[in-house]
């Protein structure tokens, strides 16, 4: 066989083999969700998570952490219960920005190291009822005051406060409305008080000045530590990716950027 013919055959064979090898490589453009992409589910809870502009303390921290980890993300806002359902049964390349470990959350199999710790809780008290308890007030004094505690359905005040409520034998008045509407109900006297993190309470009072005349932000003399927030993972989430995210959380928490983001009101 002539050398030029043999050389051409070898060259053509090499091109075929190279094409087959390239086609076998993982290709992010060909994969709807690759290991470098995650879907982040969150529930709106200003100022921690906000749909408008996909921002808020926790959303911005999540973006910083995933960027640090070299992971891109799409953010989807859903009701909290729907998020848990999806993480149990849905996409393995997803995570949820999860609230502190509630009794239900403690059964969750996989979550990150803490992403953020809220400021301690405060009470928002109906102005007429506030005169009977003082400001500040001990948590147990408030819980045993006979005043009616309002609570958003399905939402925890945090493990410590929930335990004290059970010890007191209290049954909060639950409502399915969102927190801004719950505060209006407290203002109107349909219940006497509720608990929020200080960040959330100050933000909501600032956003709706009409609430101020009827609600008193009441500090606790003995507040429990602020509640912790985590990333919640489905069981099928890649353990190596979870470890990578944990390392990124540690780096971000040690950074100036973390202090800037968590100083936001």
C-alpha cells in the first residue's frame, strides 16, 4: 500500500476515534441538570428570602456559597410544605433553604452545616395587651400571662420556644395566612401576640408603618439563641457535592462578604 493512502486511512480512523471519545464525555450543554447545576427551592420570608429580585439575607448567602463552590443555580419559590415534598420525592440535583430543625426537620436525613443563625426572637404584642406584661419581659412570664398566642399554621417558633409552649400546656391560635396578615390580626386583637426573629419583625414593621400604632415590639429578657438555617438535601443528593458545599459555607462564613450580607436589615 502506498504511504500517502495509508496515512490518509490512519488520519480518518483517528478522527473517527476522537469523535467517539468526545461524544462519550459528559457535556454540560447536553445535560438538562449537570452536577454543576442545582435547583434551589425557597419559601418567601422577608427579609431572609424574597421573591422580588430573588434576594434576601438567605438567598444572597446561598448565591455566595454556591458561587464559592463553583455551582450554578436556578431559584424557585414554593410553599414550605411543597418544598419538603419535592425534596423527598423529586429531583436529586435540588436543595432547599431550610429553616431551623423543627421536630419534623430533625427526622430529615441530609442537611448542610448551618448557613445562618437568626437574631434572637422578639414578641410582637397587641398594644392594649402590652401594658399588662411590660417590656422587656421574661419568656415564661409572657407564656403564662393568659394572653393568646397567634401562630402561622405549620410554622415553628424554634425548638426551645416550642418546648416551653408545650410545657405551659398552651395551644396557640393557628392561622393559614402569611405573617404580614397574622400581624394585622394581632393588631386587631384577634390574638394578643406572636413571635418573630428580630430581623423579620423590624423589616415587617418598617415595610408597613400602619402596623406600628397597634403593635409593640417587645424584647425578651431571656431569649433562646437565634434559630439556625441549613440547606436540606434529598436522599439522592451527591455526597461529594454536599461536602463541597459545606466547605464553601465555611469559607463564606469566615469572609467579610458574610458580615456584609448578614448586617442587612
